């Protein structure tokens, strides 16, 4: 679940919205192999291996993402809701570029900045890098924040660029409950079993980057 506090509480507790991102990896194997369990030992070593995160596949198959709205939202970037980009070809475009926007500190998502950086992009010619920057800016400018009512279900594809609110000046603490919507397959059964085991052990279901060493090794 998620609550976007309204002002002035939002500023008081220093809450910020999720930065623009995609909950998928454009540079991992496609389509995702859902017939086998996720190889956690290979893809999530206790000591991070340089470059591994750039090509790491997702640990679950979630083609559709959604949330159940618990409050009304008037729409717009400053109303406490969530925005999605209308640039439907952006994910496919990223697949034609060198990996970027990937970092173990952020978890499994792909961040999208107006002017992305990283070792891979630094190798490009200025014209090629400029084209990538333009594509990022276009996708970011296409983010729209829809209005919805309490009880609505908002759905988007996992390849969609989306972001949290820039602010919440609506006088309503915006609340939503995110839904899993996982197809029944081997990959997802394995993912859910790992989460269940963590809950039984009194741990949080989702792992955090801060729980492991971030010292990179060349592999």
C-alpha cells in the first residue's frame, strides 16, 4: 500500500514521490523464462558483481501492474496520484541502447532521467548520446497523472514508464493499495514461496539493497 501525504505534512516528514522508472529490465533476456525458478544465487550474490545488475532478469512475472484506489484523486502531478507515460514505444527503444539507469541500490527497477549517465553511455559519440537524451525527455514529458475515484482500479503494463506525484496540494492524503496480479507459473510460484518464507521468519517480504554489501567485484 502507499499513502501520499498532503501538504503541509508532506514537507514536514520530507516525503517525496517515486522518481520516473520502469519495473522491468529492457536489457535482460526476452521473453522472460517463466518455466524455471529464479536463480537467486546467480543474479543476487551477497557481494555485488560489477555489470551483473545491468542484465539481471526480473524475479517474478508481472505483465500487468495495478492499484486499488482508496481515496479520490483529482489528477495532475501535484494531487498525490501516480503518472504514466503515453510514450508506448519507449521500452522497445531502450532495448536498442546500451544498458543504463540500472543500479543495485535501487532494487530491480530501471530509472529514467532526462540526461542519463553511466559507463556504457560515456563510450558513445555525442550525437548518439544526444539522441538518447532526447528520447528520455520525450518519454518523461509524456507522463500524465489521471484522475480517479475511490474504488477504481488503475492498471498499466510493466513496460510503462511511470512515476509518483511531484507534490500533493489537494488537502487529501492520497491512498492506494497495490495489487500483485501474478500469472500462475513456475517463476511466480517460486517468488511467492520465497516471500512467504521471509514472512514466516519475521522478515520483510521484499529484499533491500542496503541488506547486502555494495562493494563491486569484477566478474
